[in-house]
C-alpha cells in the first residue's frame, strides 16, 4: 500500500499538470503526491501531508490538519492504473518525503508502462535499491537553516555526498534571503556538488513574493554560476492542491 495526500477528503492527489520547478520546468507530467515527511519546514506549502492534529512541529501558519481527511492509503496497482489513465509520458513523485515509502513505490513504478520517473526528495533518505533503477531523475532539495529543521536531521553529510556523486540527481535550494546563498555555496564546496546541477529557487507562495526575490536572486545566480528556478505553478494556478 501507498499512503497518499488528498485534494479533498477521500480523493488522492493524482493529477496532470506542468512541472513547475527545476530542470523539467514547463514539461507536461503526471503528479502523485505522497503523505508523511521526516522534516518540518516552517514555510512548507504542503503541510497537509505531515502536520496532522497532535503534531506540534513548528510551522509559520500554525495549522493542524485532520489525518483522515488529508491522507489515503491505496494499493500500488490502483495508483499505477490511475497514473496511466492521466495519459502522460513522465511521472513526478512528490510529497511529503516520497523515499520514506521506497519499497511500495518500487512496486508501483514497476507497473507503469512507458513512463519516465522523477522523484522529489529532501535528500535525507537513501533510495530503495528496488526503486533506484526505475528512476530517471532525482530533484534533491536539501533544507537550509531558514527551514527551521535541525542541521543534523536536514543536512546529513553522507547522504549529501552520495547525492553529489549520483549522475541522476539535480539540486534545488529554496532561498528566502541573500544570506541563504552563502549556505548553499558552503554545501557545494564541502560535498563537491557540481554547480551545473544546482538550482536556486525563491521561497514564496504568491507571484509578488517570487518576483521580488527573483530580482536579487538572479544576480546571485549569475555571480556564482548557478541556475535559477521559478515556481511556474504558483503563477499559473496559485497555491492550490492538485496543480
């Protein structure tokens, strides 16, 4: 079984859209959003995947979500069938933290016919050995200090070094202030991360905030030879589920 997030109670978050971030930005894809996360980012825009009633991990909105309404378990074969019915040739698996469900994901992905797969991960969990050969691309988003996560949980040295040596991995860092880029540069140096595979992406859930931050972030990307990622889905659809 896979544990998925929901768009509305009882309806799993499975949909077709454009990838909004990173190296595949603008590409038509199918999405599946899984539930559960081992981190708790203060600015997380999908807190409904992990901050259930009784979970007191900090979040800037302070909202708690009913688990029954926001989480659903489905058989891997049913998830695969629903994904195939979306008619896309690429799947993005997101969360939450998808790699927490690596074994079940491997069983589901093995049922897909003719689809390439990319996985979005916070970089703290190793890919399941049965899943890894089935994945074409990892979008690794290590969480910086401003996320509010303790560094020993969010920035695991051996995992970062392993991702840096993984040719299928791209790095996407969420940036809220210019000082966050200094932290990225330090991680690049310490873990030998290829700058050509690093994206800087502004934190924000509305177009105004994203554009304001991109104004100064673009200059830092040029200065340090890094790539800039927008959040296309926010401009197109707003901060909504199933988009």
